[in-house]
C-alpha cells in the first residue's frame, strides 16, 4: 500500500508573489488580469465621481446663494454662466425657458401655467440625476462580481494542485503549494477590487442624495418665486 508523504522541500521562489503569478496557469493569469482591470477602472471612477460630486455641490451652492439674493429671472439667467455647469443652474435654465415660451406666446405673467413649469423643472431634475448617476453602476457590478471571479480563480488553483497530487502520487508541499498560493492570490485580489468598490459606492450614493435634496428644494424655491411673479 502506497503512502502519501507530507514533506517540505526548500524552494527559493515559492514565496515570491511575482514568481507565483508568472508561473500560474493561464486561467489563473486571465482571472488576475481581469480582477486587476476591474480594480484600476473602479479606482478611476471613484476619483472622477468624488471630484464631480464635490464640484457640483460647490457650484450649486454658489448658484443657490445668488438665486436667493436676486429675484430677477433675467439677471439670474444672464449670470448663470459665472457659476459654471451645475445641476441647479441647468434646472433654472429649463424653468426659465419654459416661462419664456409661455410669455413669448402672448401670455401674461399672471397666466403662467405652474403645472407645465413644474413638469419642466422635474424633467430637468431627472436628467441631472441620471447624469450624476452615470458610472456608479460599474462600482456596484465590481463590488458584487469580483469576489466570485476571485473565487473562480481560487477553485481553479486548488483543482490544479489536486491534479498534481494525483499525477505525482504524493502530497509534497513543493508540488501543491504553488497552486494553492496562486489560488489565494486570486481571492485576495478579488477582495481588493470589491471592498473599495462597495465602500465608495455607498459614499457616493450618500453624496448623490445630498445633491438630489438640493435639487428638490430648488424646484420648490423656483415655483414659489414664479407664483409670486404672477
């Protein structure tokens, strides 16, 4: 009866991550490359969205302060460009255009259709929310998919290790350790891609809620001012 012996043989490179990746199977290399791509793209999106939300909130707040101080729509519209592209400025542009279309068709200010104006403002708000939500879905996909991709690499590496045991008819750690190590690297890289994605997705979602609340308040402020002008 053959005995399976567990013994440790020295290997100078088995603990080197670069060496393990270089000598990993093709499937595991593809898994690691895919996970690395997910991680790079997600970090690029995280940085871009953090900057975008910070800029949108700063410019929107500046525009809102000016809007509250100045009640003349024409002057606000003329100065809108001074505050750059921001969600509140875009909503104001839609509302101002709706009022201009109604008054330009011969209607007086006291006959402004507030329902139509409200729909125009809500339509602008929806467009801005959709624009701000762009790319966030990738972070959600990365957070949910990369652990399973890493798990696939882990399972494949362990399968390869057991195949080596079967072929060589022994459980020498020098034989099975590289396959197990590369499997664990796939798991670690999967978590490395997933954890920041889920953390920053939730952070960006909270920042987006703040911007949405600002837009909702601005729509009400615009309607109240329009009603006083009737």
